């Protein structure tokens, strides 16, 4: 019994579930006209194949199970299905678009939701006409170290979802769509009330003296205004 238990534990450590960070999901927008980088985890040395819009490439995970694949640049379009296959597992992400991808970050001005904006009822109803806009709201989570993943989901713009979008992010994305005529994805990483003290704390924990000095100078400049 002891030998069987140990063998099972050792096997579990050698195998891993085929997975990708949460930013890769149904309804996502990938950047057009640039190389498309995809990454995730699998079993060590496992072969992983990715397919999108007629392109197909295979890579092999490293000794720790990490893999990274790159597809050639593609024009705006979609919807497509991104397929990722390992030895035994298969991931499929539907309704994938290629277009422009922007990060919308900042404090409360960026965090401010569309449902609280001026003429919100009219704007939210009008959002039904912009299904090629997609928003990813990053869940606010503290960490003193860089994270390999984040929590959130891609949401298609319509009258049921737009109210929870960043108002600035939505109006910016809508204007881009009107001008460019291509899908627009905007990733909302804002967090109201954050300040330079957060940067200082992280810098101290990381023992980054140069960055800490820069953060101190920023705070002094702000306090002297």
C-alpha cells in the first residue's frame, strides 16, 4: 500500500493539466498585424499544438511544463476558434476576434463604470450595436510578487454587460471602432485609490534600491505641488 501511494504521488508531480492563463478565453480579442504569442502549462516535455485561422504550429513544453507558441501576424477578422491540443487534452476558445487590444489602467476615473455616467440609460441601450467591442475587467488582487495569471473574463458588449464596463474605456473603444472598423478589446486594470505608497512597499520587498529611490522622488514631487 505504501509503495502504491508513493508511486501515485510521484506520477502526479510529473503530469500536469493542459492550461492557459485566464486572459485566454471565449470572446477574447487578439492583436491584429502582430505576432500572436500564446502560452500556458502542460506536462514536462509534452508536445502542444495550437491552431487559429488556418495557422497551426507545435511546440514542446520545457522541463517545468511551461510552453510558449507564436503565430504569424494576421489581419483583423473573426470570429474564430482557437484550439490548443496536448497529448490527451484539448482546449477550445470560441468567438475569438482579431483587432486592436488596449490596456485601460489608472485610478477611480478609469474605474468609474458606465452605469454611473451621464445619460447612462441611453448609452447602455446603444451598446447593443457594438458587439465587436470586448471588455476584460481584471479582478483586483494584491501581490508582492509578479503573478503568472489573473482573474477575470472577456465580456461581449451589449446592453446587459456594458453597464459594468469602465466608462472611459468604453467610450474610447467605441470611438476607435467607429474610426477603424475593426474589433476592439480593452483590458481594464484600474484600481481606485491606489497611490505611490503601494509602489514603495513593493520596491522595498523586492530590495530594488534604485526603483525605491525613484518612488520616493515621485512622492516628494507630488507632496510639494
